[in-house]
C-alpha cells in the first residue's frame, strides 16, 4: 500500500507547566497519579498540499480541588498529502489515526519527561491511547 502522506516536520509549538506554589507542588506530587490525560487534535491548512496538525495533550486533576498543577503540550506536525484524490473521510482518518499513531510515542515521551523534569516522579500512563477507537467514538 502506498503511503498517502509524509511527515515533513515535527516540533513543540507550546509547552506549559503550571505549579502555582510550593504547597500546590507538594499536594500535586502526592496526587499526580489521579490526574487525567486529555487529547485534542486540530489542523491548519497550508500551501502546497500541506497541513499543520496540532496535537495537544493536557494532564490535569479532574477533581474540584483548588490545589492543582497543570501540564500541557501542543505538538506541531506538518504533513504533505501525497495522494491528491483523497476524500474528506480518508483525510480525517489519516490525521486522527495514522499521523497520531506515528507521532504519539515520541510525544508521550517528551510530555512525561517534561513532567518529571518539573520535579514530579516518573509517570507511566496506564492505558495506551487507541486513536482508532477515539475516532469511532467521535463519529457516533
């Protein structure tokens, strides 16, 4: 099967670690395993059959607790569409499944090392992200 796209470049577009105070840091460190990962993917069209795909991860405390830290990364990927006859649905699948499966292991590694470098213990996300399942949920 011929590949219908190629990744031209990948970069960290934005990175944020918010720890409001030492007290929040101590509290967050204790409850960091209760935090939840969120993922959002957006696109921006570019010239020459290229798209910027922005995958944003955020890791935050889902509780109503006021003492929270917050972590977010926006990862930019520029892809070139090689197949000029793609239907919209097919392009959507490429962006939301194939590109994500290709870049996610590296993105997760960068994100988790950023959290660790902020002073938190090594984190390992329990579940692997199933982008195909997320895509199907989005459709229903």
